[in-house]
C-alpha cells in the first residue's frame, strides 16, 4: 500500500507513505534528492554500500540524485516515508550549497529528533502547506542533517572521462523506443559488449538494460505527474503493452502506475 502527495506550492516536491510486506524494489536511482524515514519494522538497504545493511525504526536515509539503491523488508511488515525533491532546489537551502556534504553519497542517520523532523515536514506536504513555511522547515532540516554524524556513509565516484565516453550510448538507451543491441552500442564507442557492460556498471551501478529500464521509469513518473494517462505514458516510452509497463513500473516504484498517478 502506498500513498502519494505532490505539493502545489513546490511542484517538484513529492511525499510518500508506504506499508510493504514483500520484497518489491529492484535496484534503482531517482532523478531527485530523496529523504527516507523508517517508522516501524526492519528492512535491508542494498546499493553502493559494501554489502547489505539493516535499517531500523527511527532511521533517516539520505539519497542524492543518481545513487543506485534498493530497500526491501527484512521480514514481515515495515512502514516508511519518503520525500523526493529537486536537487538543484536543495542546493539553494543546504549549508554549503552545491558543496554540501549531503550530496557525498547515501547516508544513514540514527538520531530520533531527525526522524521527528522528517515526519513533521512530510505532514506539511500532505496538508499542502504554503511555500514559505515549507522552505523554512527544509532549511532547518538540511542544516541538522548535514551536522549529524552518519551511522553509515556510502560515497560514490563516477569517472568523468568514462561518463563522457558513454554519453551517446546512454542517450540511445534512454530515448530509443526499441531495445538497441548491446553489440551495436559497444561498437559505436570502440568497446566490446562485455567492456560496455562493465563500464556502465562502473559509472551508474547498473547494467545497460537495467539503466534503460530505470531511465524509462523516471520519465514515466514525470509524465504521470503531469497528468498523462497510463496508456499514453506506456506508448510514449515504447512499452509493448500496458501490462509490461505495469510490471516494470511496479518493480521500480513498488506501486502501480494508477496509484502513483492518483
């Protein structure tokens, strides 16, 4: 079960409350800066971290845009909250701006007062508070998040030269409606298929196919937030049928396109 709300004062601000009982997320990344809070139950966070880490009630998780991760129930039922926001907007409020330590990698914080602050702001989003009080509370929250010592920190580094070399491949993976052949993509930048797979994993944390699916879901979320129909969104992104789109979307978002669109 998942409940979503988008702020009318800050259009790129989205809140979520969820209750999950089964493993549901594939490794994925957002195009937004995300803050999560675990309310009850335990879950396991995987991604760029060295191994698996159990999350506990009261934990707050900071996930910068583009960081691959997955979080699924450890056992039984768990409740959590998420807030997604434009990362450029975060830099206008965070201490240090673009140089803020909040963008260094995935952080797990174990400070009860931070969980309370995240919950209070999530409530403000769900009650559609005006922009000024929201921004004031976020500014305070970002200051507190940056000052808090993390229980875990997973930093990431993407080789800029390799990223530049892969740019044309990533563009085709994101925009081609039919699945481009990996051999063809690799040859276009002077690599073998296996070199391409290793290079994509190195700079994105995902295989080429997984990165393509993630990019399509990111765009699908955007289109659905704009009010596009599910059928129109599936067609625009080149899915063969709505059932295929539904399966891929749910695997990344742990919610159906219909419940996400609202």
